[in-house]
């Protein structure tokens, strides 16, 4: 399981306006491109000094490709990163705070303790 | 020596800026009272006439990332740009630039390392809303140099609550041993109960009003030992999944001092969170 890589996807997409729109419009293609081109990029290093070992597990890749944020929560993705990016993509389709309350409703089945988010 | 003239602890609600500047139909019904409370709180800092601000906050995965995550970090730079793209996008926060007080940063780093805190540092730090929100609420003219101190309340494994209190106590000692005739305020922001990205988020109140009531009592009465007896890394999951930000309030209790009652306390029950505002005026801080 690679909670770190899930978080890295959410983190790097969220901070790039062009990638936010691309992930909203074409989630599966964006996830595939990102995993092949960006997953191993160390953020503070030159591209020639990338890592060699990072990849998603199938369930992680599918959750991202399906915009399935309840599943990302179950997989232990950092809830702040998931929330921030999904607000950026979908708040615009709802009345004020409507997306945030729907988000809570879709997680209403979750009980404590929540999935471990330690990486 | 420097004088610690005020200790200020607050929540940092990123929606305050937008709510307080909105007009007409855009202005939420709770905005006027919120502005009144914040402006009264601001006066508690103004009255202390600080020259320098030490500002304790926590980066929300903006510049600090999981490939190199410090537990406690002191900014040491002549300037700090403020706010990030996603904070402009989601909260409407403005970009700003704060001046840095580099010699105080150097003093905190040297003395902190010597006191057993392995502090990280940054010579190019962009500050996020945990520090820019209190600039907006408490010092909107943004005319004082700052020293940012970041804590990790966000990316486990986290330091335990006691470590936050210990660092707060150390920050007070270090500020009071700074050999500059300056008036220093220490400002820190955190959360009471808070849920982000979970089923209890964005409710009509904070997710755990009973925790909030106890937390306000601990802080306002300076009950450091009572707070430490109940609050653990595990227990903080119960009031809401982002409640570890309460440890920044515990750090500020360490700055204020054990048993030291706050001189100013106010709260505001909003959707999503309980806002809380505290100020202490140390009476033994001046040695100049």
C-alpha cells in the first residue's frame, strides 16, 4: 500500500491549476499519465535524479481514476489533501457549502477509529 | 533584554477574510458579530505595543512535504511571502509579504538547539494561512517583522502534546533572553475540535462542543497539567480528525505559563468550528 504516493498525487495535482482541470475532466487518463511521468519525480530534485520504485496498487489507481473520495478515505489518503482537491474540482457544481456537506454525507457510514493516515 | 509583552492564542479560520470583506447579499449573517469580536481581540495586541511578532503555526502541506518533514521549524529569512494558490482559490485569501526578524530567528535556533530541541530551519519560507490569518485578524497593517515557527500537527508521526508545551516554555525563555531592547509578542494559532475530509465536517457547530468547552477552560485557566492529563495523540482523534491542531494551543499555554489565567478570553460558535481568542500579558517579562 502506498498512502504516500496517493498523497503525492493529491498534493501535486492540487497545487497546479492546469492539472486540477485536467484531473476533473479526464480522471483516468490523468492518473495514468501522472503515474508514468510524475510518480517518481522527487519534488526537490532534478528530473534525472528521480526515484525508481513508486507505483500505485490497483485499488489506489482505481479510486483516483473514479474520483472515489470515500474510497480514498478508506485507503488512508490524507483527508485534508483529498478534501482540498475535490473542493477545487467540484464545489463549483453545488450551492455554497453544498459539496462539503454532501462529502460528509457520503462518509456518514464511517466510524471511529478512522483509517490510519500515517505514511 | 527583550520584553515579552503579550502572548496571544487563537483559532485561524481561513474564511474570516472573505466573510469580513463581503458586502450586500454576499455577506454572511454571522459576519458583523465576527468582525466585532476580532476587532476587540485585535485591540489586546495593539495595547501591548509590540515591535516584533513570533508567530507559531502549522504548514498545511503547502511548502513542507512528506519527503522531508520537520517536526518543528523556525523561519530565518529577511522576508516571507504569504499564502498559496489553493488558499486564494478556496478561501479568497490575498497574497502578502511580511518582513522577517532574522536576528531573533538566529537566536531561537541557537538557543533552541542548545536547549535540546532539534529545530529545523528554512531560509526561504512561504507562510500559509496558519500565520497569515492572524496577520489579517490581529495586525492587518502588517507593519511588524516576524519570526515564523512551524509545528507538525498534520503528518504523523507527530510529537506528543507534552513536547509542544515544552517548546512553548522554551520559546518564552528564549524570547526573554534575546539581547535586544525590543517588545516581543508571541502569537500562535491552532484549532479546537475540527474535522476535515471526514463525516463530521462542516456541521452547524464544531464536531465536539464538549471538547471545545473543556479546551477553552484549560486554556483560559492555564491548566497545563489538567490538559496534559487528558490529552494524548490518541485522544485527539475523538473530537475530530484535525483536532491535533489543538497542540498549538498547548504550545501557547507553555508560553503563557503554568497556572497563568488568560487576561482576555472570547469565543464564537460558528458553523464548522468554535472560534476562540485568548491574550495574556506577562507581568514578569520586562527586564529592560
